[in-house]
C-alpha cells in the first residue's frame, strides 16, 4: 500500500474520530447542563422538608393566571400534607410588556430581606390589580409595606444588576430543561405542564406511597 493511500485512510479515520468525539462531547455537555439545572446552587425560594418524597421545581411567570392558581393549589396541598412536598420556585419570564420584569425583581428583592414567600403569594393574589398596569411599582410598594420590607433597601435592591442576573440564571435553568410555557413543574424528575397535570401527577405519586 503506497504512502498516499495510507495517508488518505489515516485522515478519513481521524475525521471520523473527531466527529464522534464532538457528538459525544455535545451530548455530555447537554447532560451536565440538565443535571446542573436540576441540582443547582441552593436557593432561598424553597419550602418543605428536604426529606419529602415529592420534589417539585416550579417554573412560573407572575403574569400567568394558571401559575397563580397552581401556586395557590400547592400552598393548600402543602398545608394539608406538610411532610410530603419539597418545593423550589424558579423564575421563567415570558411576558414582554413594560410591567414584566418588576414582578420578578420585587420578589427577588423581597427574598434578600427574608420575605420571599410573603411577596410571592401577594404578587399572585393581587395579580388582577397590577397585571394590566403600565407601571405597577406603586402597588408593589404597598405590598412591600404590608409585608414589612425596608423600603430604602428595596429601592437600592431594585437597581442592583445582580437581581437581573439571578432572574436570567433562573430562566436559563428552565431553558436547559426544555421549558416552553408556564406553569411547568419538574416533579421527581418528570416534566409536566399546567395545573391539571400538576394535580394529576401528585395524586398518582400519593397513591403509590
């Protein structure tokens, strides 16, 4: 076999090896990305015991009506079954209107003052009031007073770029898992969309335990 033919075979084999390696590398990267999304850094947007048999990551948009209903249903269920669910909330902003970002920023700033859950519940509870406003900031300020936030700290926090970065990080977690709509729930590793599917999945799990 002449040298030119050997070289040709060598180059062909090398291209195949590189191609397979690239495909496997992409698959590994995506797998690690998904694992990171599910097992990321500890979050203060968590409720319920770590030992709970049902683990839920809830992706929400505060403009989303079904998200509010799903959040209320989970609240009620967890109140009745306090040891059954470990819940983590993730932001997944889809609304593009002028009032879109502030709801998430307000919730995250409330978190930094240890009041995330109080803010989270009232944002959904008062959704019918603020969702169509061009500037809901005054209403969120009233909520802040109601739950006892330090308003000076809140004002400074709302200007903090790290808040926007955290919201983007949370959204990226959803993107990495293939989330396309809200509410989406990752329940014990299974992805379900919508409040009806949330309830169905939880009761299915409860029946097996």
